C-alpha cells in the first residue's frame, strides 16, 4: 500500500524569542480532509506554530512541507501569499466598506464571471446567499464568521489555519457554527490545523489532537485515545477535573483507602499518583448495599462527608471530605443528586478507569 503524502508536514520546528524557546522541536503531519487540533494552554506555542506555517514568522530550525514540497527552512522561503494557505482568526477582519460578496471575492484572481461564480457558490454553501449585498455591520457574529470562512476558502487553499476562530461567539451559537464550518471544510477536502485552548472544542472538531505544553507536543492521537490513554497527569487534568490519591508501590501494588491499585513497571518504594475523574467515583449509600452495589472493579468503599452539592444541569457535582485523611473528593452524579450537607456516604472508585503515574520531582 502506497503511503499518502501529507498535505502539511512540519519537521522539528523550533522558535525562540530573546533566548526563550517557545516552540521546541515540533513535528506533525496532516492529510487532506483531516482536522488536527493544536490544544494547550495560553502561551504554550500554538499560535507561534501557526504563524510559522503561514509564513508570517520564521522558524529558527526545522522544515515545513506542503504536499511533499518544501515551503520553508532556515534558508529557503516561499512567500506567504504563494503558500496556498488560508487563515481564520478570532477577529474576522472583514472589510467594513465592502459588501459580503466583495469581502468573499477580495483577492480572487480570474475573470469577473469566474470570481462571481465562486463567490455565489461559497455564499450558498454557508447559507448567506441572500446577504451578498449586505455589509459586515448588518450581520450577526455568527453570520460574520461564515463570511470569514467563505473568504478564506475562496482561493481554494490546500490548508486552513484556524486560531481560536469561534471564541468570540456565545456558547449556543458556537456549537452550531463549529459544526457548519467543519462540514464546509470537509466538502472542500482542506487540511485543517485548528488552535484552541478548549478541550471540548478539540474533541468536537478534531480527527487528531496534538496536546501542547511549554512549546512541545507531549501527546498526539485520536481524541478517544488522548482522553482514555493520557500520557501523564497534565494530560488528564487538561480535559477534566481530577481527584488525586498518593501511595507507595510495594510489589507492583499501591495501598489506598479504596483498596489496592496496580502499578505495573513501577519500582518498589516509588511514590505514585492515582488520578480519578469525578465521573468515575460511585456513591454507595451504605456498606450494607442498600444503594448501588460495588463491583469487582470498584475496590473497597471509603467513607466521606458531603461538604457541598450543586446541580449543574445534566449532572450534579458533590464535594466530599474523606474520613481517612480529610482530603477532598469531587464526584459527578447524573441528573439531580443534592444530599444534605453533613450526610455520610460511602464511595467507591472504578479502578479500571484510574490512571497511575510515578511522582516526579
């Protein structure tokens, strides 16, 4: 089987400012029609990576390829306008003095008829054909975002770079616009690199996530794999609230108030952190089994006292203070579950849903 040439390939790219490395040996590749998300906290190097791909910033080392052709290294550089790369940012940057159709067609080459046909095609695709003569200030935020998408796609870019393009929209509209944008990009068979600090957005849109931290890609893979097989505590913590237990490994096992946890490959005497997401803690109303019964995977029940309970819409968030050491434990329960403060409940933990990581200094 012949391996497909990536639409975009970044090899060992590094960038430093004033001696501080902000992008550190980053490599990734994206196939046509694939959406890859650079996910990470503010300041981790995501946007700098995008700017180097676009050609508005220069890498200190490394190479960037489009369809197998070198577009830049530290010596050779294809100008930004010749890279066939589209850009979308938080600020839609529409020209206020141009109509919607003129904004979409801005920069298009070819005959007037060809340009008009392409503009009409894209406006129909994003559902804005009736607004072709309107001006940006007459549109809602979601409509302006659609215009920006149509304009970025008009020259038929091979790659679309998107830097937090939905952050200015309200939550309900954001989901709708994300899905519509994804549909249009897939139809165009465009390779997409999306930058965001929101895990939910990455999970919703990406075929592949590259989790970035302090200038490096620390883990890369399908959203399911990133979420369910995280590389370290930071990867778990970035996607959800966490609970942390600590223990010492003896014979590949760690003793906790919730029973023993396997720690394969960790040497005896090593301290480990056991990471548990709140949704994987189960509430048992007493050890006699009148509530949900613990299974073989749930380990030993431990007692906690309710300190706070809040209804969050689709679930309830309950905070416990544990009897064994006074630590706090967060638990999410589907639907409405609001026990009185001070209520004593037994808790069990899904051992098959926990992550065990050695404590590093």
